[in-house]
C-alpha cells in the first residue's frame, strides 16, 4: 500500500492549569461521571502544576521517529493528532488535507487491543475525518504490537535498568510487578487485553531470565458495583509486604508506552508513598518512550504495512495481530472513564 504520510495518534493531556477541566470534559463527554469525580481527577493534574507529561513525550517521540525515517526511510512527513487535547485529530487531518496528503498510516501510542486502546481510536479517526470535511485523508491504523520483538527488547532493557538500582545480593529476590490500566471486566471479556498483557509480561520476564512477573492493574475509575480487572497495584503491594519475604519491588508500567498521569501519580506518587509506609524499596521502571529499539519498531511496522511480502515479526504463540479490525472487534460493553494522560 502506498502512503503519503505517517500520523502519530495519542490521548493528549493538559499543558497548564486552565486546560485541566476543559481537557477532562473532552475525556468524559457523553459519560455519566459526577462532577465531584471529575474534580478529584483534576487534583491529580494540579498536583503537577496542571500539566501532563504526555504531550512533551509525544513531541520527543515525533522528533525521534522523524529522524529514524530520515535516516532509514521511508522518508514521509510525520503528523501528530490527539484524542482529547491539542493538537486535536480533526485539526491535524485538516492540515494534512491542505498539505495534499491523501492516505496516511497511523501509529497509536497503545500496544494492546481493547475498546479504549484500539477501537475507540478508530472511532476518533473516523469522527475527525468527518469534522475535517471533504478530501480528508484516508487513515489506516498500524496493528497492535505488544509482542513485537523490539517492543519486548526495549521494555526488558528498561526493567533491567530498574533492577540494577537494587543491591546485587537482593536483586534476584526482588518482586517484578507489571501494571496496566484496569478496564471493566465486561469489556475485558470481549477483547484480548488481559491475555496480551500477560503474554507481554511473560516475554519480558523470559528475556531477563526470570520467572513471569505478576500482572496487576491500576487507575480503575468505575463505581464499586462495577467489577474491573484486579488485583489493584496498592492491594498487591500490601500482599507482598504481608508475606514478609521481599524488600524490593520493581514496578513496570507495561500498559503504557510513555508517562501518562496514571504513571506519575498512581505509581510515582501513591504507590511510592504506600511502599515507603510498608518498608518496601520501590523502583519504577521507565516506559519505553523514545528508546531506539521502540522507535525502530515503529519504522519496521510502517515498512511492513507498505510492503506486500514483508515479514510480520512477533514473539510467542499468539502471533502478529491483524491489520484491519473485524466488525464487532473489542466492543464497548460498559461506559467507563478512559485512561487519562
């Protein structure tokens, strides 16, 4: 398939205090979320001066990807559009149309398959094309990449960096815990999100020569009556401390490719504070961000989609994900607050 451009698609996040509530209103539009809950989430952002780290990290990824394509090809322009904050997808697609782009390949900053992390982005792109008007470019989405060898290698290196911060004699006994954003169980039952997370954690652990680490969840936001994926990271930390065997915990936010608000608040703030209270030495592994292997993976996936006979690389028995989502794939079963950024 021939493409004129690459489109980086992400969640978006506020960049100053006055952005916070309008941003959250975008995130929660059409969802029955009490104002009180919205204001509580807003405090997470105000804790960091009203700025999410995600936009800055996407700018860095944009630059790294542009450089990768300039060096190794294909030499295509790279655009960036967000779901919930500027640069908004519709504005970006209008600019692409003005630049003469007719068909682009989208890379979404989520490695997994679920309504929130895949299908909703397809819906966002479709809505943005409608908003951009006649002549808006056709957008095809790159496949899920949770088990791509370069993604696994980049993640394993970040985990190894975290393990190296633990005293050598205690390193082997350290608990490695993989975290991801929780979703409603009714949603999880209709997609492969949980299975893909478990497989990614297994693959990373295997590269490190360790037993598979535990997969836990964070940042659930539904009412207590709604069952969501568990155990929660804070609950799991209490379990580790109660066992009384481990002194060190490495938390790996494998569900995120960059530092969303959930990473810097739910892990670096809340989980770290609880770990200190429990006398656990917590080390948080960095997200893959702009790791050279992660950026090289994006280029490889672009070339794969542009080349009819390209090798579709993946690790493990689940194989590479499909390029085009079938009808009904990853449906929304329960209204829930999406991941914030």
